[in-house]
C-alpha cells in the first residue's frame, strides 16, 4: 500500500506565504506517514491566467529555480516523493506550466510540461504557456520513474483528454496524477456548476476505468477575484479526490476548505483489475490511425 | 429535441417470442412518440457466448437475413429510426456481432460490426465473432448517417475504449449508442458487483464528457443460466441509461426489470457544450502517435 496525500490549498498573492503553507502541509502529511505528496497546479500563487498581463511573466522561474530547490530539499529531508508545479521560464519569451517530481534523496526525478493548454474566458493560458514538446525525454506523455513506481503526471486541462491518460498507461504508468486549478464562474446557475464538477470527476474516473489505474486529482480551493473586475472571478471548487483502478472513489476533499486528503492506494489493484478487464489486450491499433487526425472530414 | 426509446429486455431461448416482444415494445415506444428506438445487443436470443459450442452458429444469419427484413419493415411502417443487433454470418466460418441502423422508409442506412471482442469466463466472444474490419465503408468506427443525424453506434465491449468514442466523434457523430449485454457473476461479492456497474456507467459518461456528445446505453436484463452449470450464469444488470454531452445522467432504467426508457435528447446541446469546453480544438495530434502502439516498451 502506498500512503499518499493530496494538498488542497487556498492561495493568495503572497508567494512566500503560499510556499510556507505548502511546506507546512507537506510536513504534516509526511508526519502522518505519506510517502507521496501532491501539490495543486501553480500552488505558489494566485491563478494569474484570469487576465493577460505581461508583468505576470515575472512570476516565472527556470526549471532549476528556487521553488524546485526548496521543495527538492524538503522531499529529501522528509524522505518522500513530492509532486510540485511551477510557472517555468524555459527561455526569454518561452514559458511552460510544469510539474516536477521529487524522488526523496534522489532529487528531481523528472518533470512534465502541460501538453494541452486551455483558453477560455478567465483561463487565458495560451497567452502564458507553450504546450509541452511532443518528443524527447520527459516529453510526450511520459511517466516519471520513482522508487514507488512510474508516476503518470498530467496537468489540469490534460484531464479532459483520454489520449493523455492512455499514453501514460501505455508507457507503464502505475498511477495517474492531475494537479489542477479548476473552478466555477459564479454567474453560472447552480445546476450548470454541478454538471461541470460532476463532468470533471467523471471524466477522470473514466480514465481510471479505461486504463485500470488509480487516479489522484488535486485541485485548488477558494474564490480568487478577477484583477479587472473584482466582483467577478473564479470559485475554485476543491473537491480533490482519489479513485481506484475501477474508477471507484476512495477519498474526496471538501469543496470549500483547505484540506490534506490522506489515504492509502493499493498499486497492486491494477494487476487484479486488468486480469478481469484486459482492455489493453484488445485495442484495435490497426484501426486507430485517424486518432492522429484533427477531424475525419 | 429527439425523442428516443431504449428497449431493455429479458430474453429466452425462443427467438420468435423474443422478436415478437421486441416488436411489441418498438410499437409501444413509437406510439409514445419515439423517433429513434434502440434494441439491446443480440436481442433475438439468450446471450449464447457463455459457452463455446459450434451448434450456436446455427443462430447466425446474413446481413440481409430475416431479422433485418422484419425490423426494416417495422421501422418503415412506424416511420422511425431503429437500431437492431444480429449475429451475422458473413461467410462460412466468418461471423460478426453486428448492429444495423434502420432509417424509416429508407431501409437499412448502415451497419457496424463490433470492433473490440471480449473473451473472459462466461463471455467467450472471440470464439464466435471476428472483429469488424479496420477500413472501408461502414467499417473503422464510422457513424451511420440518418435523417436525425449521424449515429455513432458501437457495441458492448467497445464501450470501455475511449479510442472508439473519439473516432466516432471525429467522424462527426451526433450521438453515441451502445447496445450491450453485460452482467454480474453472482459469485462476486456485492461491493465488487457495484464497482463493476459503476465503472460501466462512469466510463461511458466519460466518453460523453470527453467528446461533448450524448450517450445511449441499452443493456439486457435478467438472469441467464450457464448451459453447462445451470446454478451459475450471468445476472444481466439492465440499468440502461442516457447521458447528456456533459456526462449528466438524463434517465436510467431498472436493474431488475424489463423497461422501455423514453426521453428527449437535445442534439443542440453539443453545440453549447463544445463552445465552453472546446476539447477538439486542443488535441495534441502531433504527440499522439504512440496510441497506435500495443505498448510503449
């Protein structure tokens, strides 16, 4: 059994305070026995993509910047696996939304640059983030090998894409992990909000089922006002959850409060489930060619 | 709005009686206003794949056999779309599990030969059914054009494969339709049975979400004893359901009884949902190549 912890945070504009809180929560999770701790997407600050503003690029840092070094040291000290998320500056004018995997004393074992980038009102990510590369080491939907298994780390918008989950499974991932930042438009009616959150949970549980893999989804929580229209903004819906390899919900966090969701994951469950549901055996790879098309027209 | 009906039946070994009941239920659904009626997988008989027995091939019939002709005439008479399922004999020693789409007065508008074929204890389908062809007309995950839209008809085991749903969506399907025959092993504990049914519902709702399409799943119901060990068998779990393009459950049938599940589907819902969740816009077709591999090793 793998003891995991999902850290669901409320963030402010104070990076130092956010990181101090993350550190405190990671320490608490590790003290409670967690061997793998996952932080939410862009946990060091507010979700800055609500507007397009060039000054926000000041928030970015290189892959080996201070955030990585801080949490690498923390993972080493606590002897845990730790998944963090940064706004990565790869070069001048070239930025990514990147998750890093810290493998205890071995330091950073690998990273994942968000491959699918959203862009819709309040989530202007295409302005900020270049999509991850299709090929090369640590690119193209590759899980990160750690001492507890191969972690199939994907980020937020990726969670809507069955292709991403499948490619991680085909590369031998033992676990799918989604750091994310998703919320409601407060103007939407309650039934629409509910459908959106249910869809978000359902599609990820579906990836668990289709691939016979556990899924961890770690979301931020709380209201963040729009810089341009403070009465508007995003109500991040929390609700971080863990599902087993049949998509069964194992644990679920509050939709309103900060929380450390701790639980045990049975990584051997995939062995059992894939024996009764051998979906990988019967894939029609001879007939899937058009998946590589934009549209079959 | 499209009025649809899902006919969830209990079957016996009496083909004539089963077909007479199907016909009666289709008539009832049409009388209640249904424009599209879907029958379950292999609705003419018992689920004969519980054992491997060559005599069962006597049940098969050609694509233009009596079952097609009967229901083609019925669809014409009632002026409805009708999805049926047959055990198809394509040539001596070559059989398929095939769904046919009747387009009212225009007769059979197309067919779909099950692409993913299961094989596990009690479901020995690989003995009976050749997988559908990868290419050519009415093959390779192609929806069938009817006057009410493009129907993405898939069959049973296909429902576990996100690739199948995606390929139908990419080919312009307006609706995903799964005639199916799935049930429990009575020997399994109740919690395992529940996980299996939840997984079945969840993965199909996930296809709805990932593709912004409504889904109709039509399952058989009732216990069918194993011919070899009558105390064993399959408890088909019914539970036919319809989901909207955000995966929201629109209607759900009994898990124990025969039922005609009637409801209205808003085919314009996909337009609304795909505008707020434009997943097709951001697919990384440059990075999906390994989907065509058996495994990325």
